[in-house]
C-alpha cells in the first residue's frame, strides 16, 4: 500500500503494540495516539488524515468457530484472549474496553503448527488460549480455534486480540492450570514469579505485578446464525496484519523487527 488515500501512515515501531489508548494498541504512535494513529475506528486514518475504509478480513457466523493465528517474534510466555464489538454509525463506537466487555470468545482447541504438546483448555478461564513453548523455546507461530459469542453479529465487527505475557508475573490461575496439566514442560511458565495483580492498566503500564500486554484488532463480518458465510479471497499483506477471510484471522505481532504498517484490511 503506497498511496496516501486509503493507506495508513508508515509503521515505525512494530513492538509498540504494548502501548494502548483504547482497545487496539497504538503500534507506531506515541501514548497520545499521534505520529501513527491508533487502530480504533475513530483513530484509524489514512495518509491524508481521512478515515480508513472498512475492509472485512473474514466472514463468520454468529456463535460459530473462528481460527486465530498469532505470531510472537519474542515469546514471553502467557496467553491470548479475543473479544468482539459491533461498529455502529458512531465513529467512537468500539473504542473503549467496556464496549467489548462480555463479548469474549471462548477457546476451543490448540492447533499446533509443529510437533509440540497441545495446550489444554483452561476450564476456569475459558477465554484464554495458552501459548506453548515458553520464552526460552523456539516456537513463534500459533493457531487456536475459538467460538464466537451468540447475539453478536453485523457487517462491521471489530475483533480485539490481546496478549497477556507471563515473564514478570504469573496471571491468576496459572499455578492451578499447570498443576492440573503436569505433563506440560516445566519451562512453559515461571513458577517462581509473583501472581499478577488485577485489574491490569489498560494503557500498558507495567510493574512487577502488572504484566506486559499487547493489543491488535481485525475487521470482520459476522452473519446472523441462520445464514451461511460466503467464500471470499484476499490479498496477503505483511505483518502485523489480519488475513485469510474464510478460515482464519491471522494476527502477527512482531516485537523487534522494524516494518511499515500495512492496512488493517
């Protein structure tokens, strides 16, 4: 994407998705959301300062399955969660965490892309997709199956991806999860760390009991439960991105390598 019209400003800080002013991370902007802009609908502007056009990256069915791929260039243990919000005519819709509250996707299964243990579902935290490998491992690519919530559908639905790390503190429930799944490698989490303290700051602030967090978003369409998702194709884009409209939503979050920010669609 090289034109100003319909193309976002260049991405200069791909690992800055650990800074947040709303729900999608700012990824190249400063903490005020300038110098790159946030991904939220109200802040998602092209090179001319005009709102970016909506480009759905996938068509799904209310209450159906969605496969989410994620890429962790620098693995810091932890888990991912996903939530959705229907965008309406108000440009500020779906720009605050409370707009997504209660619309969590439910983790169904880990779909390994290489030989490794399968991460079981956490029955106490059904929204979590636990990342395998540990921070000292070489696993970077992940694929999870989630179930979309019932009652949430529309032509414009913003899907929020959130990665909560576990290399400075362990999120609540980790000790119980790994005790129950004792066959998992011991280096998949750090047992000696303190338990993280809830609630976590939404702006990405960190300390010894607030984990590092990363955010990103994707534009999708969710059809009412009595309809069938159409088959579509899309042109691949470079990371961080969302792609593959009919089978999966791919979220790539590079944490070290510089890149230019592609369109969110």
